[in-house]
């Protein structure tokens, strides 16, 4: 079998091609939202690891309208693939945290841009009211809609330590309620949070596999300058076990072996700007890490779901 066609894991680009029949690119949008874990509704200060500057491209600027950000993002990518289609990715902070009429206005402003074929909405699992699900269920009959929840961890002690502001049961409830409406559901997980062992992460993979997830993002823990977690690291570095590149690759492969084979894996790692990153700095791009993971899976003769059990 040609190695390029060999199944190692369900990748996101192939999933999008199956959905749309063409190349599709996400355009990151800052919709101007805040977060209930920052404004006092749930807590103050946000999650200890969080700094939105680490994943906002240059064209993503809340001073611009949603339409302007979409057009700037499309201009950034269109020269490579003129026939490409786009998903508006509402990513910064909590993108369901506003009155319904305001959410509808911003979502539909993005969808009105030529070439936009759907939405990806990043949010917290404690910010998904039924009225919004009603709206998204109707909208998903017309365009593609993916709701991506920041779960981060399945361990209750970890969620408290990182000041997440909700427990794992809230994540399970949000994922199940969303999937029951026929809406694709994504999850975001951070590997390597303080206090979490390899055994806990393997159990986490099995736990997530019980949920009706469409997609999953895996990120390594990154310590970002100015965050509360960075301060905790400087005060008590022995609480942290930051991955070397080799350790992380082995962990990812072990993790993916235990995942439900139907879950689509969108990414294995995050890449923060060097001026913000304290550690770990592996000196490689995300696409290079993907190739290393695939090579290691080939060497180990393994694949997504090899150790999965109902």
C-alpha cells in the first residue's frame, strides 16, 4: 500500500473534502466577545493558561468588522487556491456569550461573505443555551456548522487548578445536547497540564471516546509569558512535566491508539509566537510534527483506535 494512502488517523482536511468536495480553509474571526470566566459571571482572570494572542493571525483584529476580517483572511489564502471555500472560525474568547440576536447578526454577517460555506464556533461548554441550539440546529440545515468546545481536561482536580470554572459533567452535557441536534461537535484538549500523568491521559482518551464527538484537537501545554500558569511555573517548576518532542510524539501515538476510530483529528499541537513562548520550544512547525507522528505510527505499526475498546 502507498504510505500516503495508508490509514493512520482520521485527518481534518480529508474530512472537509468529504463534506464539501473541494479544499476548504478556516478564517479566524475575532467577534469581539468576552468570557464569563473573565467578566465575573463565572470567575475573574480567565483560565490560568490562556492568552488569546497565541492563536490570532495578523488579519484577525476585533477593531475590524466581521466582514472585513473575512475578506482579509480570504485575500491571505486565495492566491494559493483560487477555487477554495471558507469557514468562518469564531475563535477568540467565548463565541456564544452574547444575546442571541447579537450572535445571529455576527454569524450571518460572516456567512454573507462570498465563498463562506459555514461556521466553526469556539466556546465554553457552560455557554450553550437551548435557544442558541435551536437556532444553530435550523442554521445547520442550510450551511455547515461545527461547535467546538474547550474541554481541556476530563480530570476534576485539573479543571479546578486551571481555574476553568466548570466541571467535566458540564462538558459531557454540552457535547451530548449539541450532537443530539445533529450538529457536528468538536473538542479541544491540552496534553501535559500540571498534575496529569501518562496514565491519566490514556484514561482521558478512553473517556472522550465515549462522547459523540465529530472532531478533536490535541495541543501540548505551552507556558505563555504573562499568564498565571507561567507565574506558577516560576514559583514551583517541579509541578510541571513539560514534554520533550520525543516524549510528546510517543504520548500522542499512545493517545490516538485509544481513541474511537471515527473521531476526526484536527491537529496534534499548537504553535505560539516565539516572543510569547516560555516552553517547550521544539523548533519545528506543526506540519513537521504531523509527519513525525505519522512516521512513528508507521514504525510502531499502529493506527487510530488500535487499542480502542467499546
